[in-house]
């Protein structure tokens, strides 16, 4: 089985975690291959420019899809490897308590919220107003998933390589501290998005405990789209009913078709009326006699 066939199999039969991992890998590999081929032809193209989320609101107006796409693309090989390792870890812990639909919904919702949080910070914080940046990567969505489950089960015991046993909230706090400490780095936008994702994960769990699932909007959208798709597949051909008037019954023909015997008798009788019986030949007399005895 080729690598492409293996990816297709994972997309069809894998769980949400595996599908999202494969989807992220495809969106990293394919654009980079295309960019390399374009580079060999003497041209260049920056795919990330079209899918990254810019802190400039005017950029969002001409590429509104970037509020969603930025959380599926990555800037480099180590960037995607680290994010997908963290996603795989956070997703497995998350699915201990929540459903796969909630995982997918939180990945999307957390990314959207983190993107909005990032835009707001860059346009209201004095230190950032006159600067601009762009962000890509799944880390904001990963933070949303990690903090959602850490808020739900903070005392969950995990065994990490080298470190040993730790509680889930310990891991969450470490990531939170790292992002706060690096806000003044060159990747300020990325760390702001991380904090936005973490905040949404916390809100998700606290609201879920009150009976409100913040990912329901996404689940409802998917169900709605599936319903439309299934309805189109199942719609039968419409029957067109037309009113037809029954064809009138043909009237009996007034033309009487005569057989050969009757025609021959008529010819003999006509001859008799013109020339008399004695004008008939012997054969005609015999024929008329036989016809009269039937």
C-alpha cells in the first residue's frame, strides 16, 4: 500500500484525532511540494500569506477564510511535528471524558476564538497597535483542548517520560507560564493566540458543567449539511401527471368488405340480370348451384 493509499484509509476509517492529524499533514506537505515545483520554474509563491491570520483587520476583509485556515497550516517541519505531538496527547486525554464530536467542535471553536482574541489584542493594546504580525498553526486549538480537559479533571494522573507522575493541571500551568513569559518575544501574536485558546478551553468546560455546550453550533452545522446532502441523494424523480382524454371509440365502418365468393356470385347475378340465365356457362351455373346449397 502506498503512502497516499494509507492516508486515504486513515481519513476514511480513523477517528477524529487521526483525521485531523492527517489533514494537517496533507495541508503542510502538498503546498510545500507545489511551492518547490514553482520555485524550480524560476518563480516563488508564499502559500502561508493567503492562509495565515494577519493582525491587520483590512487583510481579514479580503481573506476572511484566514480566521479558520490559520489553525490548519504550519510554518515549518518542527512547528507541525511539535503541534501534532501535543495535539495527539491532548486529544487522547480529552476523549477520556468527552466525545469525538466535541473534540472536533472544540478544535474549530477554540481556533476561531483564539483568532478573534489575537486580533482584539493587536488592535487595542498600546504596545501592539502600531505593529503587525501573522499567525499560523494548530497550537491555539491544542491549548483549547488541553485546558478544557485540565479544567474538567485537573487531578488526573499522567506518567511522563523522565519526569514521572504529574497531574494534568501541572502540565497546563507550565504551558500557560511559558506563553506569558514569551509575550515579549518575536512571536507575540502566536503566544496571544495560545492564551486565547486556553481561555476558551476553560470557558468551554465551565459552561458545559452548567449545561451549555459551546461546540453545539458546529455540531448542528455539520448535521444540517449532512441532512441537505442526504436529501439530495435520496430525492426521487418527480412524477409529472398529465390529464389525457380517452380516445374516442372508432365508429363501425360502413364499408362491407366482401370475400371472393360473394364477389363472384354478384358478378353472375349481374350477368343474369343483363343477359338472362341461359347466358351463363356450365361452370357458372354449377358455381351458383353450389353456393345456393351452402
